[in-house]
């Protein structure tokens, strides 16, 4: 009996508290108002009890408010219980439950509820219901279901509703079906900024940055609305991927005018864009203006500056740790990349150890690739080879590892490792052309011309072709593209060739000559004569920039492949002879040529 007394007292006190809470609700309108504004689970539970006591639990209006309150307070199972107990759930009830599942990260369950509604009731969805269902397809990356829902949109006659069209555009672009998204976008009679942003983002995320920029110009020209920060960040990211510094600066100006320059999302995009376009100092300025930089801000600037080989990336990492900001896996990719490009192998290995011990981050294939590159650059090929062999990376990630090892072994004339790396790549059908060419050149460097010739013949027999060297420069708002050895589309061709001839004469007077060794180290583009070597894509782009850009302005050249050894020597000498700064972004890193030297320290 003594044991029961405290329990009975507790039950009595709980009942009294509950009755006190319930007594606060004097009418149905008070209950509904309370449920609309409830943000605490206990508050919703008290209102639920009050609905039972007052008999309003079966009122559809009140029941919907109760269900929404449970969804809002992250009690989805209780919301489902309320829904299941409704005598005749209406469209609002169904739509609320679907929305709850989508927002809780359970889009497939939400789609299941929608299917149940169509099968078991005669309720016709409205535009809001369909927009939620389409967003569920988008979250699940299910373009098949998305197209079926699109068909239902047409059947129900809602194809002109803005909220539905925006959801369809977003769904299609997130499912990588940009063409279908564009058809919906073009069918809209009145496009909101949300629709424009979704379409521009779709092009940017699907590797069509140039189309994204053109569409943004169209929005700026015809649109009456101000771009939102999401759209601006997308356009800036497109500029970064294309290396379009001038366009990126224009977007920066738009961000300032719209008041988004201090927005963290836009700021992170801007600092990444400046870094990828070869203007690391501008990138640092944007970063320093961020009031409270997060791990994402620090990671962006660290990764962006790592390709320059400056000490900036490592300084920022130390500053980040001093501020007690915990790095993530991507941050360490940038740190290891910076160590690799600065020749700091031992320091990089210490960071590799500390990332697990101090921050609990398990190194993955990205970090292993940085270490292979780091060891390979300084000639520790055997260690790099052992790491590549022990890696458990998948096919695509393994291709990066072995491709990196292949380049390092060619550089240090380790034909044995080059052959092993090439065999792995060819067998896995990854980077096949690069593997053939690099292995052939590795044989040639060591004087094994027979095997080099056999590999070239095997390439032609198997129909393997190398990606052509391509470089481009941006002048004002136009981009000029140049291809290795191809003068047919070269703008101002005669002037370009004359300037290259004059530069070659000046370089020869300073002692320049193409050595056979350098010649064979042209492992990216396949030119095999001195004449063709002089027409590498970056040289054509440089000459055109010289005659098109005023003196005193830094020339920036973008390239789709690795810069060859001979062109690197030539660009250093030209920077001294002409007295101009030149920045080249190749597939591996940035090279800033000034007064006869390069920031990479001949280490790339």
C-alpha cells in the first residue's frame, strides 16, 4: 500500500495538470488558434486532449490543424495516427501528410500516400498538392515518377500554374533532364524568379555553364525581378567552371547592387570563382569580408588557393584551427593538395595522420590520391606505388590514383611503374588514351623506341584517340578558343603567327632550344615536330591575348589539359622578355609567370 500511494499521487497530479491546461481552452476557435501556432510537442499533446474532451476531434478543420501541429513539431508518427483516425480526410489532410513525409526526408513514403489518395478516393489534387508530389520525385531523383506526375498535371489542366511549372523545372534539372526542364520553362507565360533560378541552376549543374550565363543575361535583360542569392551563386559557379573572370566580376557587381555581397552563399561562390579564375588575391579579399567564416568558407578558400602552391592554404588552415573551427574531409583534401603543390611531403604525411587522430576523419581515395601525387612529385615512387596498390578505391577513384602515379612515373623515368599504371588504366578502360600516350613517351624518354612505336600503332589499331589540346582566353565579354595545331579557326591568324615567330627569334637569342628530352615530355598533346610544338593551344591563345589586351593587364589563359614542359619553359622566358604577367590554369594547377619564373617552382 505504501508503494501505491506515491504512484496514485503522481497520477492525480498529472491529471490535475492536464485538466488545468485543458481548461485554458474555452472554445473551438481558441483550440484551432493554439494548434496553428503550436511549436512545442507538449503543447500539441494538451490541445489533442482538449479536442477529445470537447468532442471536436472529428471536426475536419480541427483535425487538420492537429495533424499539421504534429508535423510542425517533428512528430510524424502521431500525425499519421491522427490522419488514420479521420473519418473522411480531405485534400488538405492528404496534402499535409505528403508534405510532412517529404520534409522529413521520406519522399518515397510521401509518393506512396499520394498513390493511395488517387486509388482509394475521388479527391482531385490541386496545384499545391502536385507541386509537393513533384518535389518528392525531385528529392528521390525519380524522373520516371516525375514524368507520370507531369502527365497527371496535363490531365488535371494545371499545366499553366506557376507553382507546378516551377516544381517541374526543378525536378527535371535535378534529375539531369535539362531538355525537358527547358520545355516546361519555355511554356510558361509568366516566369517567376524561382523558375529562372531553377533553369539557370540546371544548366550550371549539368556542365552547360555557357548556357547558364546566356540565360542569366536574358533574365537581366527581360526580367523585371531582382535575382535572388541562389541564382547569383549559381551563375558565379558557372563562371568559375568556365574560367570566365570578366563575367564573374560582372556578377560580383550585380551581387553588390542587390545587397547580396555579404550573403555567405554568394560570398563562398565568389571566393571560389576568383580562385578558379586565377585571381587568388581577390578571392582572399572576399573571404576577409565574411564576418564569421564557417568551415565551408574556410574550405573554399583553402581548396581554391591550394592549386597555387602558395603558403596561403596552410596559413588559413592553421588560422581555422586556432578559431576552433573543425575541418571536414574536403578541407583536408585542400590541405594535402597544397602540400603536394608546395613540395611539402613530410608535412603532408603528418596532416594525413592528424586528420584521423585529431578529428576522426578516415582518409578516403581523394586523400590517397593527394598523397600519391605528393610522393610521386619528389621521386618517392615506390611508396606511391605501394599506396596505389593497397587502395580500395572504386573504378573511377582508382583511375585518378593510377593516372596520378602514371604522370609521376613518366616524370621520373620509372618505366616499370609507368607500365604497371598504364596496364591498370587500360584494363579498367579508364583514361585509356592518356595511358597509351604517357607509356609510349615513357619508353621514348629511356630510348626504347621500338616499344614506343608499338604502343602508338596499337593506339591507332584500337581506334584510341587523344583529347585535343584546347585553350581559351576571355576578352571583354567574349571567349576565344584555340586548338593545338589548328589554325583554321584561329582569329587574326596572320598576326598571331607573326608574333609567335618574333617571340621565337627573341627566345633563341636568349638561348632557348627544344631539346629532344623536352620534346618527348610532351605527354599530353601529340605534336611530334618542332613546328607543331610551337602551335600548342596555349601559345596560340597567348599570342592572341598579346595583340588584344592592353599592356599592364595580366593575361589569363585556361587550358583543358596539363601544360607541357616545353611550353612551361617558353612561358617563363616570354614573361621576362615581354615584361608581362601571365596566368595559366591547366587541368592540374595554376601557373603564374612573372619576370622569368613561375609560382609553381617548376613543380607540377
